[in-house]
């Protein structure tokens, strides 16, 4: 007799017994349905990996260029995202190119769903392209060869959009972030703004007690283990090991929460879970040369920001060569790429914001409070907020004067001034910052730097020993067939295979699940046994988290003590009393170029006309606030659109803004004094320009304090000081307002 048909006795315990029976029926049904979801996951995995070009893009895609057909073939490809019928693309807007990470998983996560990087960019009217890859690398493929292929892809995108108002905006997620930065430093002329999401760039950076992933290389003795794994793979590195490494960072989620969430919400969670698992289980391989470069040059060597990576033609990777605005998106909740690793490269490359400006760079960063690593480029909430604002305001970012900024977001509401000038549900501001704001997030001490330098040297020694003494024997024993069998037996692959329909036991699960669905009886929310189940789950999560915390604390202690040993450091050639610094001085060539450019700008202060005078005045007044608001830029865009004179391209406007900004920076007094000389005699033209400036400046807030004082000063320079009607929405003059 079925348990749900049992008749319960009357009495004081009948309520508890009824609850127990109800819970047991529900738990049994959920168990069957959960196992069936595992079966579907296994079948989905087998179907996915059997495809020639597996991906998880939600959108239709048109192949533009197959990287396997290039002169130097790679397993990458460029595709155009076909917009849905309800989305209208403006072909005059700059294209977006999303580059997905090849860090163990397959491609497509940047367009995984409607609320994604690709989705919000298309809704903002931008044409979209995607750079993805195949599961197997091309023999001989290297990181450098991939960079050259991606440069070719971006050239093709540029050629396809000659009418676009700006070079492509390129988004690099995680591993693709540092790859895009390397390419942008080698080919800066190809890029519009860069959006680098969850990408490590300063690999040793962090703070004690957090983010122990940075210790992994040292605790394993360096990159010799990477070389051994590649040799056991017959020249290929199995990406499943990278996925395993990610999973080890959060054992409570890996071993319990992810599965329990499906089990406890079995009636509603299946589709979301299966969609994500299709990507999470799509493991890809790398060539031995690729993974060795990544580990030696980046994660253990930390050579990227230090400028010590050299291409085969002798060209060095220098992040200071990048001329496009760089948007760095990171999170406090990311234990894979914490803010210190996402932003620490700025401290390695520059001594001050003035030096950032000296290289003509614009760097914008934003730090999310809690989202995890994958959520940075997967979360629908993040897509609808940060990525949507980046997409809608990419031209704002592109024309920002050089410097360091933090992007902040304020919810748009009924009280928002000029809310119609904001593109979405948030108002984005770019607020001026200094390097001290980056330092305040924490970082390494000189002692920590010596520890990581010691780990790097030990890695080099161990790798050399492995290559000389062990590699010949390992390579002699491993055949391609043996390597393929070992990959198929990886635990992460087996967990999918064992629960698929290939397992004859799972056929009974499908039949049982069909019967359960017909008689499904979910437990009531107030069932005490359900509450007990939830409490037990929390205890399991707490136990696993505590175990993780203990392991992380132990690994940090071991790393700090072993590699902090003065004896070890001295033995491998590191001075235990040195004060390491990776920051490079400005080259003599750049100093000479900078001096020449400064002289040119100073000589041009009195050159130009009304347009130059208006932009100079606008920058002077606006800089008193220390931030740029998207509403002000939208107001300026409308002024440009409605202007009767010849239109400037975005590139021309950007150059104009930068030149006027630097003139004010170099000699504010002379730059302001020259404004009357640039103005036309026609007072109507002066008034029109002044009114336009005032509308832009007041778009985000009322003009008060120092900004009001500066605007009155500009009115005098424009010869309008006696015409009070032009100052109608400006607060009363305050002579005591502090000038900046």
C-alpha cells in the first residue's frame, strides 16, 4: 500500500505523524525527481560535448571568420550576433566585441541569457560580435598566436563598420580580460573602450586572511606540476583541472549547496540548473605551451604589470601603451579575482594620477560589494545594472579626460533631477579618484613581495629540474590514446557520465519520475520536518565552510612561513633585506615625447575658436565637482545633435576634449585668459554657447558653490557679466567658496 494512502490514528500525535507522512511522501518524490534531473544533466552533457562547436549562446550567430583558416591557425572564431526581431540596431553606433574566457569551460557565457553583456549591449543599439573557441586547440597554438588572430578579428569588425562613431568596445571576461589587455598594449590603434570583468592582472596582490588562491602555485612547488599534467595529456592540458581548482575554492557549494538547491526546489529549479550545467560541464583543452605561459608568466611570474613579457618579435607588453579607456569591473565577493588583483596593476604601472594622465590613459573602475566571480558576467542583476550602464554610456567613458575614476550608480527615481537624461534605471557617475583609493583596499607588504619572489624562483628551479630529469621518461610512457582515456576518466567528467542514460540503472529513474509527476504532492511550507531539513542543510554548509576556512588559514600560514624564511630566500638568491618594487620609471623616449607634446599644447593655447573656448570653459567649471554624470554627457550629446554647424566625429570631439583638458592642466591661468581671444565678435553666438554650457552643467544638479563661482567667471570671459538673465538658475555668488 502506498504511503500516501495510509490512514492516520487519532490522538495528540496525529498532527506530528501527519506532518511526518507528508514530508516523507514529498522527500521520496523529490529524490526521484532530483535523480531524473541528474540523468537529464548527464544526457545534456553527452549531447553538448558531441557537437563540433559547442557553446551556450542564447542568440543566433553568423560565422564571420574561422581562425583555423588563418595563416597561423587557432581554434578561435569570430561570429556576428544576430539581433532578435524586437531589438533595433543602430549601425552608426560603435560595435561591441565580447571575448569569452578559455579557462576550462566552453564559450558563450557572455551571451548566456537575455540579461547578459551581449543582451544589454544590443538593447543599447550596438552591433555585437563574439569571439569564441572550439574544445580542442590547434597543434602549435600559443597565446601569442591567439593574440594575433584576435587582432585580425577586430580589424575585420572595424572594416565592417566604417560608419561607426568610434572603434569597437571590447569586453574581456576573466581569462579573456588579461588576454585583451595584452593585445591592446601591442595594438592600441584597434580598440575603443575596454571593459575588463573579473580579470586578474596583478597576480600576487591580496590581503592576509583572504583570497588564498594566490598561494597555490607556491604550495605546489611551482609550475612543474603544470608541465607534468600537460605531459600526461600528451601535450594537452585538460581544462577540467582548472574547473576543479575553481570548485575547490568553495567546497560547500560544490559538495552540497548546488545539489541541495535543486533537490529542495525540484519543481522550479531544474531549467536554471541544467542551463548553467551545460556551460559548467563543457570542458575544453589547452596546448601545453599555452598553459605554461599562463602559469609561468602570469600567475607565478606576475610579469604582466611589470612589463617583463616579450613577444617572439622582441616587442614587450607594456600596459601603459594602451590608449583606450579601461573599465575594470571587480567585486569584494570574488575570491578568484579580488579587487587587489584586478586593480593592483595600476599601482605597479604609475606613481600618481598625473603619471596616468602623462600616458594619456583613462581608467575607470567599479567594485561590487558582494557578487561572486561568475556573477560578474553571468548575473542578470549585474547585467541590468553595471553592464547596462556601461553599454549605454560607453561614449561618456570614451570622452572622459585622462585620469583615474570610480564609476558609481544611483537608482533613478521620482526625485532624480532631469531623469529623462538618464538611459536606464540607474544614473552613472564617474568620480575622480587617486592612487590612495586603490591602496586603501589593501595589498602586499615588502615582506610579502619577497615571499612571492621566492616562490617564483623555486618554481623556476623545480621546473628546470623536472624538464631535465623527469620529462623524457613521462613523455616516453604516455601515448595520445592513454592521455585521452585519462581525460575521459576525470572525476568531473565521470559525474556526468555515470548519471546519464548510458547507465542502465538510470532508465528506471526516468520511468519512476514520470509516475511521480502525475502524483506530485509538495510538502506544505510550515511542515516542521521541512524546517528541520533546512536547518540540517545550514549546518552542513557551516561545517564545510569551517573546514575550508581552516584549510585556507593553514595554507596561508605554510606559504608565509616557508617562503618568508630568510634562509630559503638567501639560498635562492633573494636578498632578505631588499625592498622589492615592480613599478617602472618612465622611459627617456616617453619623457622626450611628453616634453614635445607639452610644448605643442602650450603653443596652441591661443589657437581655436568658439568650440575650443566653450569646451575649455565647460571643463574648467565642471572640474570643480570632481565627477562626470551621465546626464551632463547626454545634455552635451543633445547640444551636439542640435548644433547647426558641421558635426564633429566622436574621435574628433574626444581629441578636442583632451587637448583643452591638458591645456588647463598645464597652465590654467593662460588657458582662461586666452578664452576671450577665441570668441567671435557676434554676441548672439557667445550667448548661445554660454546657454548650452549652462544646460550641460546644470543637467545633474543645481549650480552652487565653486561651480557657480567659476561659471560667473566664465560669463565675464564671454562678456556676459552684465546680462543677469543668463545666470537665472545659478545660486547667489559666494566669494568664500573654496577654489580647487
